[in-house]
């Protein structure tokens, strides 16, 4: 069984759900780019839970992949040691280990000699001066010297030893990186001691440091210890500072949803809308960092198994959220079952809506009041102020909702507490826009990459080209358009299409791109020439769609005006030639059998009719010839089956749905011209009677016919 109770940092790019990898790659590149460091210090800043350790791991992973033999990396686990003396000894031991292992006899004994001199210099690291090679040699420091006398042998003067070590390191063709993570776990005094170590004995040629900490906490410690220094203390030590990038809300939401799915499973389809309403209105507002995701994951991994199958998943997620982040509200809910359960009580009518929340908001910060009210209304319909009838209790009871008194206590049995292209790749695309092989290879590779959202990288490529279209040389535009036209159908994938209210897809992005590439840069005569050339090798789906778009510029729908010439794709006089080319391609696909399996079958059939001056005879002859083939019947049904997303009022009440509701639609009626509806339906019903379909296809056809019947039953 998978152990979900884990908030360990990300180890590799494959585990990165928050988009940290590009940042880590850039940071590792910066580290490798430093050629002659002298104690150069990189700072990685971020608050608690921002993902600092994850970024450090990704930096290490990136450095390993780059495999630069001139870089030697190690980690100083400062939080393993307590006290300034222990930190000083451990720091020097770490430095001695990495240099001794790599340079062997060249530096043998030098670091221990430096350490002995430092430990004899008064307070071990009480001040920065005591750590410098110029510090005076004094008496032995208590207990620290007991260890130092055994670890560090006698040697030459401190300054001479330090200079000898510096000279040896300066002559090396390799660099040493010391990673110091978890500085936030140290006390203020210990953290400042580490900074002083870096500033003094750590300031060596070809040695670098990556220090990871919360800058606000560090500056506060400096302010308390050295009031006159202020931010200058850190500025003297740190040469380059980087802030942890904040994950996108979509990445965090996706990470939480994935966690819920892995641990709890997914809600039933008929409960999905309400679940997502609770997710967006209750849980998502509290998730602002990877640590929040880990905290929520750890919580539900403990609490869910105890009540799995006994509660509604949406209510469980909502209550777990407020238990973690609004405990005052959580305990108010737990203590007031009588005010929350059921649909409506007699006393409710005499109270205004706002007063119903008073008892629950007493221990909730005022800034969170509105969020708390929404949470209460999502979980307890009685607080919506709407007139739910008693019959709703039966429905809610069947769903084991928390608003039903019989199920309320179950929820309280256990109250334990995740895009852009690289500038180099974009520059290459712009520079090699006329390189057909390069462009197509990059887009084909992009189509094979799957992001956290399930989409490929094709939308990102197209969006970047749309944004930077004006930077592509005019003399390369025709070659780029031709290259993209040729692979459109290959990279036009359903997973890249928008969902619900989001309508963008690869085809639409193509239209945006070609218009951006040519608008105000070419005359209409020049554009016509470009597109005549590019469509010669265009695949069927894109060819038909392009010609339809070009035609609509000049022959718009009834409620639209023709486009101005500068907005048209091609000259009006050239349209017959484009239509002829499209019809020829359609007829070829119809004859060789590829049309019936095309993903844009329905759209192509309608365009076939339109390109023949709205004469549907040829199209009907072809579609009716396919009604005798079982596979063709299924293909036609699939092409004419659609989905519709609608946003409702949440069933009943004041709060509307946050996500759409999906339903099956059909794209056929008694006026459909590309096929005879009666003949088509009869063929489907006869095929069902003869048991011609396999189980999956049978289910598809039956659902199609039912949706068709439902459509016909609606009032005109």
C-alpha cells in the first residue's frame, strides 16, 4: 500500500508538479557559468513551505545531468550541529573532506591547520574578526580545543597556511560548490555563524556556496545582532540572490486534485459538479504553496481511511480544509449540529440571513469571514436562505452528506490533523523558421510531450510563435506556413483542445498564427500567392478548414459583414481555385477510404456541400453508400455525437455552480442535408436488431439515439 504521509522535497524533474524545473535549470546554468569564483555565494530565498529544498534537489539533479567534470559539489548539513563551535568544526571538516578527496596530497593538512589556528583565536566564531586569517592567536577555547587538538595537528602560522591553500585552489581548473540548505532550522546565532564562516575562512579561490534560507528571517536576526549593519551584512556575503518562483494556482490545484484522487478516489459523476464547487470555493483559496499541498495530503492520508465509504467526498474535503486552516470555524460547526442539519427549521424564517452566521464567525479572523460564509453555505444548504423542501433530505441522506443529522457525527470521529519556451529554443525557431525539417521535428517532439494538465507542448509552441510572429523575417514566412500546414492534422490532438468554456484548440491557434504572420506585412496578392503554394501539400483537415475560413472572409454569415481586404486571407477571385483544390482532396479521401475515419469528418462533409455551391447531392450519395457498413455507421454516429457544457444554479439555491455540467448532444435533425436522417436512423436501428455492433459501439449508438429522441421532444 502506498504511504502518502510524506512531505519530502521533490528529488527529480519527473516529480516536479509546480514548474520549478526551468528555474532550477537556470540556476544550475548560472553556477556553472562562474569561472573564477572566490567564495562566491548564491542565495536561494523563500519563505517556509515555498519549496526551497525541492529547488535545491532539482539544481543538484540538473548539475549531475550536465556532468561538468570541473565542478565538484558537496552538501554541508548545518542543522545536524548545535552550537557555534560545533558548526565551525563541522564546516571545516566538510571543506577538508571535499578538498582532500579531490586534490589529495596537494592540500593535505592545510585545512586542519587553519582550523587549529582559528580555534586558538579566542571565541571560536563569536565575531567575524576571530575567523579571519589575520586574527590573533590566543588561548585554547575550553571544550572545543579538546576535540580540536585531536582533529587538527600542529602546523605553520595561520596566515601562511591560508595563503598556501588559496594559491593551490587558484591554480586548479575545477571549482567546488558547497550547498548549505535548511539554514532556517538553526537559531539566529547559529545562522549568523554560518554566514560569518562563509565570509571568512570560506572565502577561497574556486570555491562557491549555495545558501538556502528565508531572507526575512535572516535579516531580522542581523537586525537584532548587528543593528547598525542592516541588509548590508548579507549583501557583503551574497553575490547573487534568487527568489523561489511561486507555483501557478493551476499547478497547485492540479497537485491537490491528484492527491485527492490517489488517496480517496474520484467522486461519482453525478456528484462531480458539487465536489468541484467545494474545491474551488473552500479548499483552493487556502492552497498557496507546495507545503500546503503536502500538509493537506498528510492530513487526508490519516483521516480518510477511517471514514472512507461513509461520507461524501466533497464534504470531507471541505471539512478537512477548515480543520487545518480555520480551526475556530471547524469547532463551531462541530458544536452546533442543531443549527446546521436539515433543510429548514421553524425558527429560521424569523432570522435574517446574516445573523445565522454569527455563532460560527466568533473565532474566525474578520478577513476570512466571507470565505467562511461561503464554506458554510456550500456544506450546509440550510444556511443558504433558500426554501429547500423536505424531499431534499432523502437525496442528501443517500449521498451521506454532513448536513444530514444521521451522518453529521461520522465526519468528526477522527479529528487529526502543483509555461513558456526557453529563450534559446524560441530564438532557434525564429532563426530557422524557413528550415522545414527543423520546424516539423520540433513540433512533432512537442506533440509527444505530456504536461501535468494532460496537454502536449504544441499549444505552447504555437502561442509563442503567435506572440513573436513579427520577429520572423518576412522572407521566411512562406516556408514556415508551408511547414506547419503539412503537419497540422498530425499534431491536431483532442487533448490540446479547451474544455467547457475554453474553446481554443490547435486549429484556432493556426488561424491566429497565420493572420499574425501576414497581417500588414503582405498585400492580399502576396498572401494569395503564399497560401496557394502552402495548400498544395496541406493535409485534408486543415486544407478544408483553411478554405472555409478564406471563403467566410468574403461570404460571411447573415448577421456579419464581409471582412475588409486587409483582413482577408486571399483574394476573392482566387476562391474558386482554393475550393476546387479542397473538393479534389475530399473526393480522393472519399474514394480511398480515409474520409470516413477522419477526426473532422462531420465538418468536412458540410464543407463539401458548401464548396459545391451548397449542393448536397454528391455528399448524400457518399454518406448513404456508407450506411451498409457497420464501421461506417459507427464513424458517422461518433462524428455526430457531441457534448455540451452548461452552468447551472447548483441544483437549487443562491450559489451557482463553479463548473459546467456535461451532457450528450446530437448534430442531426430532420433538416440535415448531408445525409438522409430517416434512412440513417433506420440503418442504425436495423443494425442494432441484427446485433452488428460490439458492446462499446452498441452503447455509443444507443446513447446517440436517445439523445436524438430527447432533442426531437423539445418544443420548437
